[in-house]
C-alpha cells in the first residue's frame, strides 16, 4: 500500500466512523523506545504483541510521505475519494528507486535470473555476507507476534532486521527465554536476502516458514534467505523443517528438488498445480 492508498483508507475510515487504532488510543501503532512491548488481547483470547515499527522509524517516514502526497496533488488528510487511481497496485511509497544487487552465484546453483540449475551450494548461500535493507518505508512496517492457546504466529511484514531483532530480544528478556517458540514465521519482505539474517533466526525456535510472493518483484524469494532458513532456521539441529510458498515460480523452483530436500532435511510446500495460495493450520 502506497501513501495515496493509505490516505484514501484513512478518509474512508473517518467517513464511516469505524474504530481506528482503538487499542492504541487512536494514535500511532508504535513500539516505545523503552518498557514492555505493546500487547493487545483481542476477542477469544488472541494476544497480539507489537514488534515494529518504532517511533523514530515513523518520524523518518514523514517527509517521504509528504513528498508522495504532494506528487499526487492533494494535502495530507484530504484525498479525493477516487478509487480509479488510488487503488492502482503500482502506487507505492519508496525512499529511493528500488535496486537489486545480485551477488555472484558461481557454484551456488542459481543463475542471476533466479533460474535453478543442477545443484545448489546451500552452505555458501547461507553464509554469504549479510547487508540489511535500509529503506525507511520498510522500517515503518508493522510486524507482530500473534498467540492463542499455546500457538504462535510471527508476522514479519516488511520490517527491518534490526528493528525486529531488537524487539524480539526485549521480549525474550521479559519472558526470561533464550529463544522464542514460534509455530509459523511469515518471513519479512517476500524472502529477500537483506531481510533475513542468521542472527534474527537465532532469536526464535521455529520449524515452519511461509514465503508470501508470486516472484514477480525482483525474483523473490532470494536464494540466500531460503538457504539461511535451511541451515540456521531450526528449533533444534535435528528438527524437521518446512518451507511453504504461496506460489510456484522460477525463483523458488530450485527448492522443490527431492534430492535437495532429502540432503538438507527440509520439506518444500507449494500450491497445487495451476493454483495460488495455501492454507496453513497452526
């Protein structure tokens, strides 16, 4: 959702008189710099713990937001209610033109276009140098932990690794845990290499991961991210690992290899042929 779309959504919420961030006193959904992480109990006992964004991340987004609204030709808070252009999925707010730096995949088994070849050096990909994505837009993304009756779901959104890791460390300290048990982790930013670090994975004990993307944007997911899940993403060294993709695409096809799954002890799950999306029971 870009700035124009979000301004429209805000106007529609206000016009309809719907509850708006009522759990946060109608203010910004934000992680405070200190103290307990915000936690909200919803109907039937579902507990949401906020992990991102921070107030500083939202403050950094403000000038970018204003620039996008100015380009659209209206003032913040007063968008024209014209669905024809405001719901254009190509409308996004970016602090810079998106760039994709492709590392050398020599010997990795993945071409620059994400097309699988015969074999993949998973260890090399998993241990490739990590550089965090620094987008102010992504840093303002909402990420949260959902818990209900002993089950947990971690939604990464587009949150940056540093914000997500910092919040998880705060939560671990508050709960006196070494790693946070998670039944399913929806990996941030479509499984990009700069949104999944080995240090982040060390904060959680998880054996099931979901990748949400159709592969159309920048050949997501990127192989380094999936390799890190395979090598460093288990609750215990001997745990069975499951990685679920909501689309089958050229950029994730290499992980369907039966030989790969057996060698690295993981299971890749895809939608049925010709369909998109999967249902996951936690």
